[in-house]
């Protein structure tokens, strides 16, 4: 990067990639743990796959964001889904392939993938 214009192009591309938009309160929020523990466990490819799948399905009511440590480092990568009027769902030990299924089953078809949730690991 050698100019302010190049930085602005990168900024705009990144904003589009992370789907930054105003929420009307009916949006589904997908949060990926991206602290060092999550990144070391493979959270970046999971995050990228979530973005790719949301774009592929043309889902405008879904935002994908990053957060720091969620607090369950041994279960990273961790993805949490917040849907209006529903309890938070925490998916653990995620992979890009699992992320693809989460978008299709959980976000598109409103079916929680129970075998990927924190409850299935802890129980």
C-alpha cells in the first residue's frame, strides 16, 4: 500500500466483506471468536467460509462479525449465532465444511445442527 487511495479501496472492500450494515433488529448475527486462540485453531478459514456462503445464498439479513476471546479456548474455533427471539446457539470446533452446513441448515433452513453445538461436546 503506497497511497491513501489504496487504503480507502482496502477499507471499502473489507466493509463489504464483513457485511457492515444498519440493523433493523430482525437480523441474524453470526459472531466468530478471533482472539489468538481462535485464529491458531483455524477461525480465519471458518470466518471466510461463512462470508462466502452468506453471499452465495444472497442473505441480506445476516451479519458476520468478529470478537475476541469467547472464553472456551479448548473448543475453538467458536461461532455463535444470535437470531431475534431465539436463544444464542454456540457452535464449537468449527471447520470451513461445518460452517458451510451451519449457513445452509441453521441460517437458511432454521434447523440447529446439534452435533456441532457446545452442548454436544460438554454432555
